[in-house]
C-alpha cells in the first residue's frame, strides 16, 4: 500500500463521517445503537432492529448504524457468542466452564425453527448454555452502547478537526 492509498482511505473515511447535518454526537449515537444491536443475543433480529431504529430515530447516520450492527458477522459471530456465554456463566456464578459436550451442532438447522419437534429438540440440547448466552449477550449489548458511543464520538471529533492530517506513510 502506497502513501497515496493510505491518504485516499483517510479522505474517504472523513467524507463518510462528514455529513454536515449531523453533529459528532449524532454519529456517536448512530454507531453505538448499531454496536449494541450487534451484541443482541437474539440471532436473526439484528437487521430488523436496525431498520426499525433508523425508521423511528431522527438524526442518525444510517450507514454507520448498520456498520455498528454488522460488527457481528459470520467472522465475528462465534467469538461474540462465546464471549457472551462466558460472561453469562460468570454472572450466574458458574465460572468459565461452558459444557458444550451435549450440543450436536450439525443437528441444528432450519428444522430447528420450522417445526415444533425440531424446536423442542434444539431447545433441550441448548438448555445448558442458553441462559448464560442470553444473559451475557444482553449485558454485553448494554455495555456496547456507551463503549460504542464514546469511541465513535472521539473518532468523529478527530476526523472533523481541521488540525488532523492524514497519517504519514512512514
């Protein structure tokens, strides 16, 4: 990557965050709401929640809200779910040991949510880890809101500051 490429990325990022109608705190709330949704443990609800929030809330940078939510993606889903389950286990006083020995991951599929028998079988199999996962996920979602807000607020102020120059290629 050349110095010119780095400057180009920096300039594109600044333009992305430079919506003149939005203050830095609007950008911070936009990302924070999406980032909190990313930790929501109810899989399959993320996009719908972002669309709902974007429809109901004014002064959101909608692409930034989606970006925050999609920090939970196929590459990050397993680490985020594991972290949520471990946190939930700790909060429930169970320590760091998650017993996944009874989970047959290959058996979980569309039939697990499309039929009553499939849902009941999946629920029984996941019962030992479901409570820690849900508790940890909702707590992480609550923590992600202020963390996402303050990180994006800082970045938005930095990106809008006329004193900030693109990083040098050194």
